[in-house]
C-alpha cells in the first residue's frame, strides 16, 4: 500500500471510513481486517496497536450505552467501530507520505494553505508527544505522581498542559519563521514539484476503492 | 560582496538579533523598534517582509534544522523555497539537484529528513537555503547540535561553497578555532553593540575579547600567553607548529585520586529496547559511578546516550540486567522513591518548566521535606544561581539562560545522588561554560555523581574526570580524562574529541616532547619551563 499513488490511498481511506460509518457490522469488520492487514505489512504493527488501549474505554462506554438501550448487537458494532477507525487511521499514517498527501489533496483542488497546515499539524504531533514525555519525566523526577490513581494522575497531567502548549506554540512560531525566510507567503501563487504519476497498479487500486465505495452505497441504500 | 564574516560575542549579546535583522525577521516578525537602516543584497529591509527579502537573495540557516523542516523527504524540503518563488517546475528540479549536489546529498533526495543524522540534516537545511540561490547566506550557530568532526565538515563545506560562488557569508558561531580559519573578517558584538571589527586573527588576539566571554580558542590563549610568533595560532596544530623545539621533557603528573568509596549508580549487563525498535538502544552495558564522580557520556547521535541517562534515573526500566541507583534497584523501586535521588537537566530547559513561579519551580521536587528545610534549600539554590530578582517571575517568561539556571536549581535543590546533564553547554558562552564546570565540581564535592552528555571537548576536559563512550548502544570505552600523552592517546583512539590543550599535548608528544597538561595555565607553565636552559 506504501508504494501506491497517494490519490489511490486517499480513495481507499475514504471508502473504508465510509464503510465503517455507514455499512454496519460488515463495514466495521472489513475496516478492521483491512486496517490490521495494512499495519501488519507496514512494520509498525505493534507500535500502532498501542493506540487501541487508549480508546478502549470510549469504545466500551459507547458499546455499553447502546447495549443498555436494548441493542446489544448495535452496541458491539458501535464499540468495534471506534476501534476500527483508530486502526484505519493508524494504518493510513503508516503508509502515507506527507509530501505526497499534500500533492494528492492539491489534485483534489484543496488549497495549498489548508493541506499544508493539516500535514504540518500532523507532523507536529510526534514532536509534541516527545515534549510531553520530557515534561512527564521532569514531573516524575520531582516526585509528582503522574502514574498513580486516576484522579490524582489527571490533575498531575493537567499541570503539564500549559508548558506543553507554550513549547508547541514556540515550535510553531519557529517553523513559521523558517517558512517566511524561504520566501513563503500566502499571498503569492506557488508551484509544486509533484512526482505523482498514474501507473497501472495505481489505477487498479483507485478502481478497487471506487468499487468498494459503490458496494457501501448499495448496502446503505 | 563575497566576504565571509564571523559574528562573535557572549550569549545574549545580540548576534541572533543582528542576523534576524539582516533578513527582516527583526522587526517585521519579532516586533520592536528598528532605528537606522539595514541594507542587505541591495535592498533596505525596513520596507520589505522577510519573504520578499528572501526572494531577493538572502537566506538564513538556523541552529536546529529539525525545527525548520517543512517536508518529509529531502527533495521536497529543498524544493520548498524555489516553489515559494513560483519558479517553473523544471527550474525547481534543477535547483534542487544543484543544491543537493553542492552538499553531497544528491543520493539522499528520496530519504526522509527525520531519518538522517544531525550532520546530514544540517546539510539539507543548507541545501534548502542554497536552492534560493542567495547572494547573502546567514547562518546562526549552525553547528550547535553537532559533534566536533561533523561541525568542522559543515563549516568547511559552507566556506568552500561561499568562496566558489562569491557568496557573502555571515556566520554566528561558537567554535571559533574552526570558524576563524575560514572567514575573512570578524565582528565582535557585546551588549548589542559592535565593539571590534577586523581580520579574525587580529580580533581574537585582542585580550578584551576573552574578557567579554567570547570562547576564544584555548590554542589562541596559550599562543598569546607564550608570545608565540605571528600569525596567531587558532588550532592545536598551528600552536604546536609555532612552538620552537623544546629542551626538556616532563614526567607525567600523578594520576588523580580514586573516587571515594560508595557507589551512586551501577549498571550490570543492562539491555533496553524500545518496543518499536529493531535493535536495542542500550546493549549489555556495565559500569559504576562513585559518589562525587564527574563522568562524560560521549557518543554519536543515536548511540543510546539519552536512553542510558533515563535508565540511570529509573525513567525507563531495563529489559535485562540491573540498574542500581543510590542502592535501590530501579526495576523494583517505585518512582516516588527514586525521584529524590536522580536529577535530569535537558538541552532545552523549556521542556522542564512546570510551575508558575521561579521559586515554586525550585521547590517543586521538595514536597516531602519539612517546611523549614524546604525553605532553606530553595533559598540556597536561588542564591547559588542568582535567581533572587526573578523569584516571582513565571519561568516561561525568562530568557533561555535564565530558564536553564532555574532548571538546574530545581534539580540540585533535591541534592540528588546522580545528576544527568544533557548537552549543558549548548548555546553557552565561555563564562557560562566555566561557571558550569565550577558547578559540576561543587556538586561533586557535595557527593553528587554527575553524568554529562556532551559534545563540547573543552567542557568535558574542564568538568569531567572520566569518559564513557557509547557506540550503537554498547559501551566501547571507559577511560580516565587526564593530561598525559598516554591518556590522551587512549581517548583519541576511542574517538573522544580532545580539548585544544589535550590535542596540543598529544601533538607535542608525537614531536618527541612528552608534556602533561589539562589546562591552559598548565600548558603555558610547562612550555615556558621547557624553554629555559636545562
């Protein structure tokens, strides 16, 4: 999936997410299966699946809500849907190339400023995670209980949010300056050095995504 | 046009502000009042935004390239500037190829920038600037995050490109021994004013420059003290070449005393791997640190230094082997008990400030102590680090140097058994570096073992008595840092960067004159003594 044109990757993402959201249990099962399959081939299976426990309480909560409303099957599907969407997002992040994604969104006529902001924001996430990890280590070394019981843990982590925000804003400002001194301005048109070329396998993948999406539409109707 | 200018000065003297003014970030982005006129590449900056100044041939390379990357892949990163100029796609391609060729990264065009080494990342940042085909290239401490050898390679590369293209280079740099050899002119800035302007060797020969806190190369200080013939030596090689044949040799001094009994930290066959990694970050590492020992942890980027530091403090738990911190096994001891005995000061102090006032930050690790003891410790550290006037300020509103002092105060207030310093001299001037070395000595005298991760050979020589060398997660050398040729040869063989004095001692010994010295004063005294008739 990594070597496929980003336009085909985006089409598959849209099709699978649509399936998971609107095609009931089969769509959710297909999203989970495809997501796991892509992750398994990406070499980031273990790392990516570590996200699942963080959304597990939400998935269980939503599932139980539906179950207690008298629809246990619907509850199970709703809970699984949350996990499936996380797995699919992780799989897409594992195979997508930020630069290619900017090109693909540009092909879809999305303004460069918007796509660039989105992709740059996504790039800042792991950096912010590293910043948060350093702040958490500092707190641990000062004896602040950030790994203890939930209420206290929540309060301790909340203390780190303001410094994290400051660090992230500073990082964003430095990045903005770096763009400015490389002649970037939103007021001027720019060219884009794109390497996107439709090859046969890309067209097949794109066609496959359209077929999948059509199947979802048929199921919904 | 075509001048290569070195801008030097103590930390906070205004070097970065000067460079930022040259590309219009001051005042257009930073704000503030600009009086007078700045003209660069034929344009006046007052009426132009930085992107317009960049479009007219001025480029800036920042200290940390990783913070300025806007793309995933090398080629896309380098193309960003020409694309912003709305050049035709073919010309963008041409410029990308040319710029990558200039920095010897043509084969890396498809690689991800975040997977490159620090030196390669800085080359990408330089290529990205060159792709704008600037007539003026500004560089703000471009080697601050690099080791000595990589820094030399980068500076030599940039100077060669500037020479070849007739490009004006304005370089702010702390590694003066390397940089001063590559430029045609030096400016000294202090407290926002230009205090000296001239040929690099002439400027560095001025005694007032060192007094300002400029990190004058120690080879230069030795050469000046010995009144060696002109031109002034900037490197150990130049220094030794100017020293006449010496008449006497010296026996090496006695080895330093062994550390006092008692172990602050012990690693026994420790291995640790991140869950997503293919190979362990730390592999079968064993060593011990005595109370009050001062140890440098040295190794290239990605060799496992930061992971080892976190293992030492109990922030990561070993997969195999045993880490014992102040008598406690970190694997089985709760963090709440380990917290008081380990301290960590990171490169970027902003990532360690979690309180709303300086005095609360310093007190933040002392919650378990009686109030009177807590107060007395806070007062002591506030006094030690000169934070009195800042005590009620929000730490995040302070300057970088002040923030670093706050983080150090917060770490030392707990009187840790082991204190880890991660690149503590980054962006520090000579006076701050000396103060830090004195602090390390004071802490060691109080019984704290200090583990300093550092690329700075002068700081390592001043502050540490032992070097641990990591490579690909393994401990490949554990050596004393001394001043004898034998000790220095062992360090050099283990790829430990030598201080100027250390390198000069080694060169003298290769010339048949065994000298032992660790400091400028010792080397001057010994060479002076050797000049006297026997």
